């Protein structure tokens, strides 16, 4: 095997790894942000607004959500060090949160109304409640913090970080598209379609949560000298 072919094989292997990481991060983030869960509240709060105003609010909400995600991505490690929390514990806690969210998505809401209405006419609903806590709640925060462990464990940290950053931007862009065309999407899917999509998403969110808990437990055991179990 020549040197050039060896480099090509290594490069293709790295590309496949980072591409897999990109799709995994994208689908996970899109699932935990769950635009289908945000849609009903978004439409209710914007029911008297024009299409242009809805798109503006959708854009601002997604911009706030992106900034919040980037904040936890860049400064999450510092926050963990301040509170003395290991990434393994973050994975376990985040997995428990994701599993709980996933199970809740299976259950129908107790009423059709929302408790997230803005406090006043001039309230910034793009930030509160749309960006936080609807889009960026405990699930997405725990997911982003857990991604730091993936980056640190990668043999190519720069490429892994780039893949996750691209996945974050794409997931937020997809969320914006869902909100910007919320009326059309709701008419196309119908109440039953949105309900089915939400429950399917709930199943995968639960599976992701269990996977995070398992990964965190194994990392914690390995850190405490039980390497043979990993």
C-alpha cells in the first residue's frame, strides 16, 4: 500500500466518522428541540399576526435558541468545572431528563390551552417562552453538554467540533423552517399527523436518553477503576 493510498483510506475513515457524528448530533438536537411541540404554542401566540410578523418572530426565536446552544457549547465546560461536575454525571442526568421528556411526549396534554402566554402586550415572546423553555429546555441543554464529551473523546477534535457546530446550525434552521411555514405545515399534517409525529419523536428521545444514561454509567465505572467493564 502506497503512502497516498494510506492517507486516502485514513481520510475516508475520518470523513465517515465525522459524517456519522454530524447526522447523529443533528437528529438528536432536532428531536429534543421538537418543532412539532413548539408549533401549537407559536400559532396560538401569533394567531392575530400577519405572515410577515410570524416569520420575524420565528427568526428571532431561532436566533435566541442558537445563541443559547452556542453559549452552553462554548462555556459548558467552564460551568461544569465551577460546580465540580464530571461529563459522565452530565450524561447520566441528561439521559434521565431526555427519557422523562420522551415519555411525556407519549402522553396527551391535560388541556388544550397553554400556560406560556406572555405577561404583557410588549413581552418578547421570541425569547420567552418560544426560545426558552420551549426550544431550549433541560433536554437540549443536557444534550449540548453531553456533546462536549464526544468532542473530547474524538481523535480529531477540530473536525468533531465542526461537525457538531454544523449540526446545531442545521437543526435550528430546520426549526425555523417549521415555524415560518407553521400554518401550511399544520394544514398539511393535520392534528392527527402532528400528534403521531410527536409520539414517534418521543420514542426516539427516550431511546437517546437511555443511551446517554448507559454511556454515562460506563464512563463513570471506567473512571473509578472498572475499566474491564467498558
